[in-house]
C-alpha cells in the first residue's frame, strides 16, 4: 500500500507541478466586465464559450464511458465471459451511464442549438432560461 501511495504521489507531482506565484505589476486594476451590463457581442462570445465548453465535456464523458465499457468487455472476454451477468451490469453502469451523460450533453449543446440561441438573442435580445442560468461571469472574462 505504501509503495502504491508513493508511486501515485510521484506521478501527480511529476505531471501536475506547482507554478510559482508572480509579483503583481504596477499596472492599474482593470475591472471585470459585468455580465448584466455586457454588450451584444460580449454576450454572443460568452454563449459560444458556454456551448463549446459543454460540448467538450460531452466528448469527455462519452469517451470515458466508451473506455470503461471497452475495458470491462475486454477483460471479461479474456476470461471467457464466465460471469455474463456481471459483465452486462458492469458495462451498463460503468460504461453506459457516463456515455449517456456525454451524449445528452452533446445533443443539448449541439452546434445547431447554439446557432438557434445566438440567432434568437440577436433578434430579440432575450436568452432562454436554460442558457441564462448557465451563463456565468467566467464566460465573459476569458
């Protein structure tokens, strides 16, 4: 157990190194944009960032689900499918659920949905409540 813990800590310290803090320059403080007072182009850019990040998350969830399902099916095939019920349940739970979450995100945040949202915003200056709820300050400041 200690050997595994040391190996894991070495792995994380190698790949996730800490960055040193830098001293702040003497430049004036620039206020962050307020999402409520954002211009039309700022809001459109924030919508693009929101949809892009959610699509990326959808691909990641789908990939993780496919990897887990492939790993479970591959290991049980090597054993000769001795426990078929466990293989099916494991594949559905560990592979199917993340894949379903990813596919759901990909369908809700598709390019066509993004285009419809931007077109509706540019036409009426109103956002759907689902987009308005998810549109946080971080999408305006990137």
